[in-house]
C-alpha cells in the first residue's frame, strides 16, 4: 500500500549510513510500489554537488551495498530520477533558501538527521527560522542520542524548542527488525504465553546480541562509547522492555511506550559485581581491540554481560541476563525465556533437567523455537528428550512472500505514515541513560580495566561465571 506523498530531506545524505542503509532501503520500497509516484528524496550535505552528481553517488552506493534489487537497472534509473541534492551549511545560512524553494506544499515533509548529535540543534533551528518545517513535518534522529543523561536532556531540549514530541522520531533500528515486532505478536496475540510470563513460571531471561565484526573503521567513535553506550543503553534495553512490559491497553505509540518506560524505571540499579566488561585480544594476525581503535591504553569495553532485576510484581526475583560483544564466535541475536523446572516428575529414573525454553531469534534465521520435552521415539520405554518446535519465519512464510523489509526501510515508511510506535520517546531515552550513567561513572572513577577475551569465543571467562554463580548457564553462541 503506497504511503502519502512526501519530500524526504536527508541531512548527511552523502554519509555512510545514507549510502549503506537509507538510500538502498528506499530503493527497495520504491520497487515494492510503496513510494508514491511523485515522492522525492533530497540529499543535503556540505559537499558541493548537483543533482546529477548525487544520483551517481547513490547509484554507486546501491551497487556497493544493495542486494538483488541492484540488477533492476530500469527501476534504479526511475528511482534516481526522484533524487535531488542541495549543498547546505548546517551551522550557517548557506543553502537554506535553496532548500526552502525546493520543498513542495501539500505533501509530507520529513527530515532525517543522519548526522552527529552535535548538529541536531542547529538543524532544528534552521528548519524553523527558514520556515521549512511546518506542523505536519517530522524529524528523524539517529543514535547515539547523547552520551549520558545530561547530554540527552540537552538534545531533547534543543529539539523541543522547535518540534513537538509527536514530530520527533528517535530511531533504534532494533525496533524495526521483523522478529522484534513479532515478539509483541507472540506475547499479546496468543493465549499460550502470557499466563506463564511471570515469576511463577519463568526462571530467567537471557538476551544475547553477539557480533563477529570488530570495531575497525569506527574506532574513533567506538572508543569514546563502548558496548554499554553503543548497544546496551539502546538496543538491548529496548528488547528487555518489550519482553518484560505489561500488556499495553492498545497497540499504539504512546500506550506501548508508556509500558516500556515503566520497565526502565523499575530496573534495579546495577552493582559493579553484576557487570562483566571485556575487550577482544589479537589472534591469528587479526588486530586486538586496542589496535583497532589505535589506543594502546584504552579501557573501553567491546563486550558486556550483566545481570539485572525488574522490581515489580510480575518479575520479582527473576534475573535478566544481557550480553553483547564484538568479535565473538558467531553473529547471533536472540532472546531466550527459560521456564522453571517441573516441581515433580512422574517418570521414574528420569533424572535429567527438562526445561521449556522459548528462544526468539532476531538474526540470522529469524524465527522462534520452543524447547519441549517428549518421549524419545522407539521401544526404549519412557525415556524423555528435549526437542525444539521450530518456526523459522522464512519457511513459514514461503518463498513467494515479499522479502522481509530491512529495519531501516520499515522505520522510514513508519515516519511517513506518522506511526511512532517503533521509535523511542524522549523520556524513555532519558530513563535509559539514568540507569546506565552511574555504572559507567563508577568505571571511569575506578579506571576499571576490562577483561581481555580471545576472538571467536563466547567472551571473557568472567561472563560465564556471572551465570555459573547462580547455577545457570548461557546458551551457546554458535
Ligand atoms: C549499531 C551499533 O547501532 O548496531 C553497532 O552502533 C552494531 O556497533 C550495530 O554493530 C548492530 O546492528 P545489527 O543490525 O547488525 O545487529
């Protein structure tokens, strides 16, 4: 279904994110027929360039970063025809009158701030003073949304000076992932799970976002940030919120976000012994973290594992274990809800521990599996085995289904539709920083040194211990 017509301005339109994700994603939406005939995309950045130069830049980006859609030469030509470019000075007046003259009336105006947060305030102000944005306009901002509570509050204030909260779309691309939304469908669209979704039946929950890549190429950003700021404060906390929140009265933006906010506010403060930080070592000719960031004394973490509790009725006493890291054994992200053991077994001689586990796989191989216990087939008597009830979405949907849209494509279309459900509200972001700030400040004050770990592993030994101490274990990253 096509969305309403729009003019989408991408500040930072020549940058890495625009070339890698935003424009190839928009091309896919264009091909699927979701972009209306006359919708336009206007790149805006510092470089001097004309429309033709920009079209060439994006054609090259689609060639480099696009998927199978790049074979569609005719479609690409038409898509490129929708692109325009305006050189702009974010901190001065250059280019703004030209941009104002280009914008059409009667269509949705959306502005994507694909730039560092230090420019958010400048852009918001100039959109206002040059009368480019109106009441219907939307702005989209990227992470990192600040680096602590104070800077996030400042950014929120800078944006709020010119835009209402209903116009601000703070992207967390994890919320655009197919399985993440499915999490809500599974919880609130089935009778099976919700009655069990509490401390009576759930032993603990594990959230893992493991990556095989290092931080090479992004060292200067990453070394100032680390896994806590780069991944936990946003992506992992958002997953935690969705898994733990109370059912919203309705699936609409503010009701969902109200419930997520309550989860963050109920998180117990993190104690140092509940957190393990790691940093990857060199191996087999591959550089170490410190080589990658060119900082031989860096104390920034490329891995983090933590244990937390949500202090409310539903989750009293249930630990939530979160971990994420670079250069690990495999690229895999999943949420596992591990249910409690049966209180009593009727199968004599069966001493194994059987547990139901609902594993929600974010990537790769998106889907879910539910570990259930059955009788081992064959004549061997009543011997029990655990098997997965596997639902891989690609199998379930069949080969003819339209390719699952990438997180960015989906989220940009939500902006045009005016749907904020999958975007973070200002108070959520601030509450998340309020939770991570004290622990980060503690490391900085103590000059805490992360444990080193070998690449291509499960992470530092201490992360294993974090669970073993509680008589539990992480699911294997593989
Ligand atoms: C980004 C982080 O937000 O998410 C990166 O800045 C990380 O460090 C990336 O690699 C992971 O995203 P995905 O979609 O590849 O899991």
